[in-house]
């Protein structure tokens, strides 16, 4: 026999990650490397006075920051909490 009391309510389980959230997380992780490369080379070109290409450094740094903005958005999508389904049948998707 089981030691489970039938009168005890079962806590609702939170829904797992959706396929879209998993794909957003994978894309965000994959985009971290090119973002770091663009930002690193941009800082390198800005700091290197002998190369004399600060414009290229600004361009690469800007591209790196744009990639980081996309990564941030993808992480927000991937790590948001999905709403818990209620017991109300009118809220269920059809």
C-alpha cells in the first residue's frame, strides 16, 4: 500500500520549456562567440594607435554591441516563465 494521503492536494507542476524557448537559448549561446569576437577586435583596433584604423574599431565594436543586444533579447525569450495552466476549462487552448 502507498503512504500517500488522498486528501493532500498535489502541487501543480510548472510547464517545461517550449521548443521555441530551447531554440532561442541555443541561438543566444551560439551568438555569444561572434559578439565577443567583434567586440574584442573593435576594442583592439581602437586601442592600437599604430594601425590607425579607429573607424574600423568603431564599426566592429558597434556590430559586437548589436549582436549582444540580440543575444540579450534571445535570453529574455528563452528564460521567461510560462504561465501556469488553471483548472478553469475556459482558459484551455482549443
